[in-house]
C-alpha cells in the first residue's frame, strides 16, 4: 500500500477546498501495476522552515504564492530540494507576468492584439530616479501611441491580475485620466478588436473548458451557460491556445481569456496564478472544475509525475521560425508538444481505467445535502442577508442544470 498526501495552500477560500476534499474521498484505493495507492489531503500551515526540512506532501495546490511571499519561497524550496510537485510553478509565475507572457506568445505567432508598454506616470520610489530619468528617459507622445493603436483600447498593468487597474479607453480624455491614475503601476496600452465572443478557458492539466464569459456583468453572471457558442475551428483554437500557454510556462491550473471573431482567436490575458474556481462564479462549471482538479492531482501523485523547472522553449521557437508552416499547422505542432508535456493520452487512459466511477460519484455528491450546505454557507459568507434567498435560488438552479445535463450524459453512456 502506497499512501500519497496532497497539500492545499489556501487563503480565504472555503467552497472549492471543501468540494476538493469531499470528491477526493470518493476516489478510493487505486491499484496500478500491482500496487495499491490511496490519496488524502491536508491544509498546509505557514511557519518558519529550514531549507533542508523534509516535505510530507507530494503535490501542493497553491492559492497564495502570487501575493504571499513566505509560502512562495517555501514552495520553491519544496520543488528544488524535495521534488514536490506544484500547481502552479512559482518560478514561472514570478518571472513570466503578463508582459512576459505576451512576449512569448507573440514570439510563437499567436494573434495577440498590438500592445505597447509605456513608462511609469509617477516617479519610482528610488533615490536614483531623478538623475536616471532626466538623463535617459525620452519624452513620448501618449496621444500618438493611442492614435496608432486605435480607439477603443485598454490600459492595464504589465503584471496585473483580478482586473486590477484595467481601464477601457474610448478617447483622449479617458486615456489621460487612466494614465494619471496609474501612478507607479507600469502599464500596457493594448488595442482591441471587434469581437463576437469573449471566451475564458480554464485548463487543469490536459482538461480544458472554454466558457462564454461576460466581463461587464456582475461576477455571478459572467460565466454564461452557452454550449457550442464558438465555431468548430475557433473552439479548437481556444482550447489549444490555453493548453499551449500552460505547457509553455509549466502551468497546469490556469485560465486564458480570448477575443473571438468568427474563426479568429486573439488571446489577451493568460497569466492567472490563481484562477477563479469559486462556486459563486463558476456555478454550472464548478463540479467539472473540481473533479478535473482531483483527477489531475491523483494522476500526478499515483504515476509519480516529476516537477519540471526548466522551460525548454527552443522546441516551440523552432516551430515558430519555420516559414513553411501555416498558422494552423504551427498551432497543431505546438499542441503536440503541450500534449506530450501534459501526458494527455496517458492521463485519459488512467482516468478511464482508474477513475471511471468518479463522474457518477460526483453527481451523487453535488445533489446531496452536503453540497447544498456548502452552497448555503458560501452564499451566506459572500452576499448581504437580504440577498441570500435570491442568490441561493440562482446557484441552485445553475448547479441543478449541470446535474440534469450530467445525468443525461451518464445515461447516454
């Protein structure tokens, strides 16, 4: 018997961790090549650590390191010294913020909208700033840059997250107002395109769900339950780009936002260290997301998947530089590398062989009193009392729709 322990490094979240813990218990013992494996989970605490301390958890799902530096440094130590598997890699999320991610995908030839980085609006808090800026900073025409990109455009931090500091800019007045408010944030100006759909893809290991996202609506209404809202080609590209981005940066739990017009897919945001998996956001898609997270975590620890810290970008760049390939051919070649890294075929076979019972078990749990209690407590913690009944009915309806669809899918085989 081999026992595996998964660590959860958490902040203020309760809904998805409780769901993860409950679904993981339904996995049960797994026998692979004559060895029986069990998998359990533990919520990790934050405390001083010696660099040579052992680490009991084989895999850690991290929801803190993008803003809390002490656990981030512990994760680095766990990966480098102890070989702990991490979702996600703090190495690339720290060094490959939005700006670097844009640059890498531009290098691969993906259809990132034209993007310009502009200097800080306010002086940096450094004694060397005045001399450096006076001698070396070139004056620039912000209006001319915006005119060249075209209105409307978006101003957003080069390392942003959670829509922090993002402004839609419709004219010069908006432009200067947003730039004045940016302060010491380093900002991108990014052109937009006429689009039909705003798609958000959540990728967990080799699994991807492309969702119809409505960014202008309140959070509980942003993920529309709209099936087949993209053309076949656009749907393929959206899912492929999300997996390619993840494999390129060694991220395995990440979301990617894209503007879609016809068959054209333009990625605009894809460095999300802590993707949204709250039941009050994902609702209909919440059971899939947590089940996928359980499946991938179990697969990694049972098969002994090793943590990588080196990117190996050269293989991607060789494809990017091949002028004999079309865009579609390059995308499929990138995807082949991504699927190799994510062990997609092996993962699917593992799930079919060892986790085939999980969809039915998750359906039973999502329709149970235990899940409804989590939903009630999450709504109570998220919304004011006078809105509890409204939102409880809203989320029960959407999760109930998922349960109905899942039951039909299981019946159809």
